[in-house]
């Protein structure tokens, strides 16, 4: 119930602007675990044979990592200059930098504690993290070939401002790939705002079933990690926040009360 109320409150821009930054700063400061590098939900392809090959060190993060893999692979990112807006604890940008061969990728997040954690945790020559606001991206016009946004746009005060900023920092011919979830009654307005940005739609897909399948496959590992790292008084909160099997997020994705999607757009 609390998770549902929280998601409903995120429909109000004032709540998004006030709530998310201190939440993510607190999480980064209070739970600085080196092996907690993803904060997104997860993805399992329709055909398991299409799973990416991973190192032994990355295998425990397979399911959240696969969301980044399959989203980024909607375009050719090899040799490209990339920006992730809402990079969190840095695991997604790190995966892209290490596996998909971009020329460079910058992860940007509003929570400075998360940025500090990511820079310390994920050193790589083609990767860095900076603090910045999605509604005022701190880069020059036409700076990037690809902008990635994973499960973050629901936290922004104005998604219209964000989409305008994405268009501004993309080079001509550049791509914007975004994944998130919404109440289905709010999805048409989201899509109208997205297409109203002036970017051209390349493809779109509802991936709720892929996310639910991954939640189920990851459940034992995620619960064990939460119980190992989190004090008992916080376990239930983190199980809801993390979207374990049977959580409100899981139930809503299964019932259709929430829709998980991705879009690919081009400038």
C-alpha cells in the first residue's frame, strides 16, 4: 500500500522535485555496499539464448544488467559518445562502458552522494560520473550521439523540460533510448509529451512481461542480498523498493496496473 501511495504521489511535480534527491543521497550514504550498483528493475529476453555473456563478477547482477544491455542494443553505440541521465549507483553506465565499446560514456545524477560512490566504484578510462539536473543538463548543445535514461523519468519535475534538454544535447542523427513505467491512464500523456519534443519515433515496446519474468528469476538472489546487507528493520521496505516477487510493483506489473515500456527516438 505504501509503495502504491508513493507511486501515485510521483504524479505531482512538486513531490518529485522535493522527494527524490534526498532519498537517493541518503541511500548512497547509508548503504555504501560495493556490490549494490544497480537500482533498476530487471529484464529477461523472450529467448534465453539471447542473454549476453557476462564475466563471473557481473553474473550476480545479470537481470538488472540485461535491461541496460537490451535497451542500449536498440542502437549501435560502439564508438559513440554517450550520456546516461539518472545513472544512480553507476552499474548501468559501467556495463555499457565495459561491454558495448562506446568512445566514452558519462553518467549524470542529481544525487551527489551517488555520483561520488559511482566514481569511486567504477573507474574506467572511457567512463565518468557528474552531478547534474535532468531538467538543466550541464553540457553544450549537440554534445552526445546517444542519451540513455533508465527508470528515472518518473522522478523529474517536468518530463517536457527533460525531453527538450535531451534534444538539445543530442547531435543530429543521435538517439534517445528510454525505459520506465507508468500507470496506463497516464501513458498517453507521457507519449504525447515525448513525441512533442520534436524527436522522431523509431520504435516502442511494452516489456512488462519481460520484467515480471526477470523479477521471478532473480527473486531468491535479491532477497538473500537484502537480508545480508540491510538491518532487519529495513528489510520489508527494501523488498518493496527493490520489487521482489509479490511486492506491489510486481503485482501491478502482472495485473496491468503498471505498464513498463521502452522507446527509441532519433533527432
